[in-house]
C-alpha cells in the first residue's frame, strides 16, 4: 500500500507543478513576444518602405512639375524675347520702307530720268496686256511727259512686235496728286489692269527683295532650317 503524502510534501509537489507551469508559461510568453516583435518589425519595415516610396514618388512628381514649370517659363521668356526682336526688326523695316517711299517723290523731279522710266513702265504694260487699245491713267501734272513717253513706248512696241497700239490718256480717272508718279494701264474697259505707279512698283520690289534685305540688315537667321 502506497504511502500517503503529508501536507508538506503535497505542498512541495504543488509548488513544483506551479513552478513548472509558470516556467512553461514564461517560455511561451517569450516565444509569443519574440514572434510578435518579429512580425511588428516586419510590418513596420514594410510600412516604412511603403511610406518612403510614396514620399519619394511625391517629391519626384513635384520635381518633374517644377522642371516642367521651369521649361515653360524659360520657353515663354525666349518666345517673348524673340517676339520683341521680331517686332523691333519689323519696325526697322517699316521705317526703312517709309523713308524710301518718301524719296519716291524725288524721282519725278528729274524730268529726263522720269521720262525714260515712264516709257519703260508703259512698254512693260503693253507687252503684258498685248491689247490693241489701251488706256493710261497718270497724275494731271504728268500728262505732257506721259504723252511723250507713250509715243516712245508705242514706237518701241511696234519695233519689237510689228504691231500698232492705240493709247489714250484717261483724263476722267487721274492718279491722285498725292501719288509719287507712274502710270496705271488698262484695257478692255478696265477688265485688264496693271498698276505701274511708283508706289505699286516699290511694294513689288519690297516683297521680292524682303528676304535679301533681312539678311543684309540682320544677317542669316540661325534658326532657319531651309532656304530657297
């Protein structure tokens, strides 16, 4: 028959069991804490990495926006300066053409040269129109010199083509006295018209010579890709 434990022995056994259970519980608690710390650190690292990536992406976006804004501002500044240069160049051209236009009035002051010029302008018109009857408009004060130039142009036209041309001065539609001179030549009751006033000839010359004038005044454009 087994010997019964006395109270002290029972207490001692109970204490051993409690100590064992307590030790097991402590070890289990440590394992749980270690695992929890590991999971916490993993999750923390994950969150930190996500936030770091988000912050980097945010500032990269801000950096790109700032770069785009800088380029836009730079482009606007360049375009404004280019426009200002173009406006100033155009003003130079306008002043130049205005000065030349003012000097047109001096051409008719030399009667000999002006007569030759009128003859050439009339002859050119005759060749372009190729009509048998032609009307000429001029300033009232130029009627006499234009009549002389008409006869010379008719003779030159006949010498070239062997044809006569009937030319009359349209006294009812004179060129304004504010004009610097020249003639307007028409045929077929005005259906065909050629403006050979000095102002019109200057406009044609300006259009034709404008590229060369720009180069002479401002040099070759560094941004132009193609040339005729």
